[in-house]
């Protein structure tokens, strides 16, 4: 399967989780957070992280020995993981406003990772494959 299709598959597998997180971030401030919110935030962010990491592995495998590519992607994945941890901690503490802020950051970082994988690595991989034919 081409790398672009693999990335799209990983994106599709985390769509429901991203929608769930967006819905949680739209809730009422000041209301107590039920326990299930913590579980949902943890599960949904975990799903997105796993899919982003799997897509990154596919991209890196296709890119071959591209200097710094692994570090570039790892830094972004680490930021995404930190945003997930922060959102989970805020949910556990019942701090809706903080959870919301971290979920928005998580959403933005997820979009950035997909953009990097689609645009930067996808273009380089595609150009590399076209050149080698």
C-alpha cells in the first residue's frame, strides 16, 4: 500500500476519537466533570497518538535514510503526547477550562503532524520515487 494511503488510513482510524475530543472541549465550563470524561480523554488521545506514531513509522520507512527525519517527527509526537498528558491531568483534577485548552492544543498538534506527514514527507517520498523510476 502506498505511504499516502497508509497515512490516510491512520487518519481515518482516529477520526472518531478526534470528534469525541472536540465535543468534550465544547462542554459547559464550571460543570463538574464526570469520571467517564477522564477515561474518554485518555482513550481518545491514546488512539490518536498510536495512529500518528504508526503513520510516522510508515513515512520514515518510505523516506529511507533522510537526515533528521526521525528526530523531527519524534519531537512533534512528544509534543502531542505532552498535550494529551496535560489534558488527562486537567480532566482528573476537574479543571474544565484547562482540559479544554489542552484538548484544543492536542487537536492543533494532531493537524500539524498530519500536515507534516502529508506535505513534507509525502512530497519528498513522491519525488524520490518518481526520480528512481
